[in-house]
């Protein structure tokens, strides 16, 4: 018998959580099929936008896909203005596009509508960190972890916390959170990057060399563009990280 749309959404979510290019394609096909049959299916619209967002982050997709995720999130918002998830996804896309005011607006609205949405608090922390306020970022990120300590993507919360701690100058905390993120997802290039930077600033060259080997084992494509892509308001931070990494 044919699966219900609800069962298909769960199947698509399972593929998203695997975080591989092949699974993103399968998830996209599932959600697009649901939408073709039922254009008003809010869950399919939300998770289609989320699929695009995760593909951008994990696969270093074309920046045009960030705008696609934003459009998809905005469609979800139009279908249900009371669902905070669409606002969170749109806020994340705006952050990556460097539109800080829009990112804050969408993220704050997501939290207003759904105060328990851990990823929205994570995004608030990310917005603050990239805009030069790492101490406030740490508060938001710690709140995200408290809200959902067993979230399947907690490695993201830990990675963002590691970056905020690095920016705040707490190198031990940066290293601790980076290591925790890597325990949860060993292939997470972002946490590997923060670990290398923290060890470099600690003056531990041997540990830096080992951490770099681990980074390139899991992400052999890693290069300057990964760091240059990070949407810091102060672009000198990108330049410093590139200098320290390479």
C-alpha cells in the first residue's frame, strides 16, 4: 500500500539526518512529491527548505542555493505564519547571505512564535557571534543546548559554541566544545577548524599538526574558501583565521 504523507515526511527527515549528498537528494524528492500532490502541506515545505539548507552547509553548495532555501522558507511562512520553523530557516539563510538585519528579524520572530525551538536559539547565537558579540552568543547557544540536549544535530550547537568561545578568547572552552562536536560527528569540518585555531592560539604546534591531519582526513577539500565564506561582519576575522590555518 502507498505510504501516507505523514509517513513520507518521517522518511524524508530520516534522510536529512544522515547528512549525505545522496540522502539530501532522496529527501528533496520525497518532499517535492508531497508538495506536487498537496501544495499546502506545511511539513513538506518546511523540510524541503531544511533539506536545501543542510545541503548548503554540509556540501558547500552554490550560494544560489542559500537564496533557494530562503524562498522555500518564505513559502512555508506564507502557508502558516504561526509556525516558527520557517522563520528560523529564513533567518539562517539571511545570516549566510550577510543580511544581518533580516537574519535577526526572522530569528527573533521564530523565537517569539516558538520559544522552545532550540535551533532558533542556536541561530540567535550564530547571528551574535558573526556580528561581534560572542559573550551574548554563548548565552543563546547554552540556552539552545539546555532546550534540546539530545537533539540529533547537537553537534551544530557544540560547534557554534566552540566558535563563540574562540572569539571570546576562552580557548579551553573552545577546544572542549569542538571536541564534543567531533565526538557527535567526527566529519564536522567546522569543529575541526575551530579546534585547529584554538590549539594554534594556545601555542601547541604538535597538537595543531595532528588536528590538521584529522581535518583533512575527513574533509580533504577544505581550503581558504571555507573560512572566507563565513559571514563575519568584521572581515578581518576571516583574514586572521585564514592566516592561522594556512
